[in-house]
C-alpha cells in the first residue's frame, strides 16, 4: 500500500505545469522576419470636379457693355434680357441671306461683318456693309423707344461751332470729335467746307429711305456732315441698281470720327459718305466675331 502511494506521487510530479514557461532565447542563426511594408502616405482626397460654368458668347458679353440689358442663358441658347423683360436672342438658329439679316437680325448678325479702319478705299465687295445690320429693339431700349422719349433726352453739343442736338449716350464722344476737327480746320482751313454750313443733321425720327428699319438718326446718335460734299448710293445707283462707290470726305475727318467710336457710311458698299453714327461696339475687339 505504501509502495503504491509513492508511485502515484511520482506520476503526479511528472505532469505538465500550468505555470507559463519563460520565453526562449531567439536563435541567432534564424532568419529575421521581413519588415512590414511601409504604410502608404495618406493624401487628401482630390476635390470633386466642379462643373464648369457655361460661358456666354464673347460678342454678346461685349454688346452688354455698350447697350442696355443683361446676358442670360435660355435653355441651350443665350440672349440679352432688356429692362422691359424682352429677350433678344444672340443666335436664333435661322439661316439667313444678307437681306434677311438686314430685316430680322439676331444679335450675332449685327456683328457678322467686321468694321475695319485705315486708309480710305473703294468698297467693291457686294453687301460689305459693316454696322449696317442693326437690331431696332436693342437701339430703342438703349436710346429711346419713341420720338418724344428721345427728344426729351437730347442735349446740345458744339459741333465745329454749330449747336446740334445729340443723345447723351453719344454726346461726349461727339464733343471729342468736334475738338479734334476744330484743330484740323485750324491747320487746314479747306476742311471747314465739309463740316460747317448746311449739315445733313442729327436727330430725325424716321425710317431709313425705302425701308421700314429705323435710322440711327431717330435716336439722336448719328450726324450727317455737309450734304453738298457727300455721296449716297440711293442717289447715284445705276438704272439696273448697280453701284459704283464714290467719296469726297477726306481721310483726316474720317479718322477723327472713328477715333471716338463713330462708324462711317463710306466704309459700306451701300455708301453714305456724309453719315457718321455712334457705334462703339464695332471698334471693341471683344465684339469681333
């Protein structure tokens, strides 16, 4: 019995201990584990792409600098919204002949023929009439919609010694032209024959001859110099309607007007050499098609 108890004690002492065994020393011959790959450098997520804002046609934006109205987008198209709420389309989607552009122009049509300054030259290209395509609604909204409205706003301008009535939107520019012309006349007295005496006039509420379109004279924004020194296509066209460009107005006078934003009718195939109208948009490079 005593022998059996001793054997049991010996068997129990040889069992697995429940205590944690001390860590074993690393084997210097063992290969070290590979270093973990470096974590990627965190970067800020890119900003979401901002949808690009639609850009209005440059010519329309340019017109808004020189006339009343705000540039607006209407569906896929663009327009100039006038103070009375009327929209004038930049591009109405209609294919037009020159005559159709003259009668029913969208705003893009009014800039479709670039105006070029420089030495006076005969205009032989048929219908090369820069600035002759005008949108009546735009002019009425800007300068006055009725004869009485325009007349009420007219101011006096000294034009080479004569008082003329002119729209206040164009009066300052005409005054600057007058100052330049006076200096030219002082240097070259013969120029006075084109500028003093019986002028063709400024304000006259009327349509252009043989049309229903309004003359820029209706808005008090045009001046005709001495008629006797001028040429006009309607007076001089042939029996079959053929035209031969003619002019008597000197370069110096044309340059003085153009330098202040006045377009000259002598730049037209349908010439009107006495005629100068205030059209600053034609001289603004951002309006160029």
